[in-house]
C-alpha cells in the first residue's frame, strides 16, 4: 500500500486557512479582477511615451480592406510584455512543452493587432474525448496531431471594431500555422482546438460565426479548482515542498495545476477531521468559479482527421474546405466580415477610439 504524503498538522491548518480566505466570498468576475490587479502590482510602471501600449494598433480610421498583416514569432519577454497589458486573464509563463508565441502586425502602421500562443494539448477534456469517440485517447497521438489555442487575444478596441478575435482564431486554423508548428516540433497537426474565454457569464464567444473553419463541439466539464495566483501560490508550494520534498517533474505539462492539485491533496491528508470538512467545502465552492466553456475545433479541411488520430487510418482525405484554410483565403474571408462590421458600427456611432490596456489605475472590462 502506498503511503500518502503528509505535512505537520499545524502546517496543513495554516495553509488551509490561507486558501479558504482566498476563495471564500468571491464571484467569478471578482476572482478574475483580483488576480489581474495582483499581477499588475508586481510589474514596473511603464512609460506613457515609450511603453508597449504605443506599439499597439491605434488607427481606427482604417478600413479592414486596406490592412495587411505579418505574423512574427516573439520571444518570451516580448510576448508577455504586450499580452499582460491587454489580456484580462493571467497568462502563465511557466508552461512547459511545445509552444509557439506569435504576434500579428498590421504592416501599414507597423503596429500589433493581437497575440497568439498555441501548444500541445495540456489537460484531458470530455468534449475532446466525445469528439474522438474515445474516453482514453492515446496521448502520443494527441500530442502529434492536435494543436491547442492557449491564448488568442486581440488588442482593444481592434477586437471590437474589426472582429479581431475572429481574425486571430482564423490564423490558428490556417495551414500556415500548423505547418510552422510541424516544422519546429516534428508533429503532424490535423486538428486545432480552443475554448471560449467565458462560459455562462457571456452568451457569445469570439469563436462563434466562424463556420466552416471552426465549429462548436460541446462544453467542458470545468470540475477543478481554479489556479491560485501570485504570492499565495508560491507560499503554499514552498511550505509544502519544504516538508515533503519533490512535488512535480520540472518538464511536466500544465505543471502549475499539477503542483496545486498535489498540494491540496497533501493538505487534505494532513488535516484533522473537523478542519478537513471545512477545507473540502471551500474547494467545492471554488470549483463553481470555473464555468463550463464552449469547446471549438478546426479540422483544417481533413475529413478523416478523427480516424487518423485514433489510428484507424493512415491516409489523409482532404474535404471541400481544404483550400479555404490557406492563410490568404482566411484573411480575405475575414476582411469581408470585418469591413461590414466596421461600416455598421461607424454608421451607428459605436466605433471605439480609446486604447484599452490594463494598469493598476485603469481597469478595463473583464467579461466582454
């Protein structure tokens, strides 16, 4: 019988009390906002004249049909420099495994319109298993054939004015991007997946309205405790690690979630019965902060991609949409939609002109 790891009872009680204080009496939007503000407090204040916000797209007189784009691979530092000021989410820097960080530049203005991070699949998901008709899909096959959209975030108000999130999603469903990933990591990508930013907090997603390129394939389960952010995560991790030692492989994918899950298990194992009940109740409440999110998939125009992933075939079959997934075709499709959007909101006097970036003193809309 395997002996469960434990820490001193006093250590477990102290950690449990900190976690309870963190999660109790907080709703989803408040949780997201508090985490974002804590993240911002750790950053140096950036220059109004030379800060990263000055390199984000800001010419909102330009029609989409006048735009052209270049996609660039960015360094870790450069990518997070921009994403951290435009994304309402905390984008973890500690992801391990295969990933590409990209920026999309509008070349007439030489300014960024949005950012993408794609990687190998990180967690098991029910809608993916349902799609593959396989409750226990082969992990090697998934990593070889599936690309996950970890972060797809447009600068605002480019996203609002021009359907910028849809443009970035279409780039993810392009042959260009899958071939870039294949070239770097020796994969054979046949399927792209991502989830909506929000669940029942918002009726629509930036990924809706993208058929035949990207389709909704169900809802996630979301039955896990959301990640603790900031100093508290480090405090709990180091406290537990000091007593039990090894927590997780350095090269593990989704390492932060695995460490948190392990720490919670050790705390639970170490608490006296009366404290354990209260701690488990807190974790149950915390699970409800995670909403069921819509799951979206692109097959890049391969009709039998599921059979290939499940190793039931080794001969790819292209369908009638294969050519549509070429990058220039996707951008042309977007331009038609985005131009109509741009003209409509202009005529309705709803065009936004003010750049939306996060600072400690300027909070932008979390759920949008």
